[in-house]
């Protein structure tokens, strides 16, 4: 019984050690182009432009009504 527990702990330790690798370096974004200026309607019917948020970090989430997990968000 103890041998099985030791073997299980050894396998678990080796698995965790293998998963703890070096993270991939972040890409250099210094030479990239800015996103194109797009305008989309809001639920109220107003138009919202990407340039309205210049200098701010934003998150755009595009999804479809045919995607139940997307609608649940």
C-alpha cells in the first residue's frame, strides 16, 4: 500500500515538474499598427466609435446569438 502511494506521489511530482516550464516570451508589439477605427451601434441606437476610446485599454467581445455559451456571458 505504501509503495503504491509513493509511486503515485512520484508520478504526480514528475507531472507537476513537467508542467512548470518556462512561459513563452511576450511578442514585441512596438511596430504594430493601431486597430482600424470602426463604428458600431449601441443597444440604444447611438453609434460608438473605437476612436472614442483612444488611449484606453478596451476589450471587444464579438459573438453571435446562435452561440448559447456566448449569450450566457
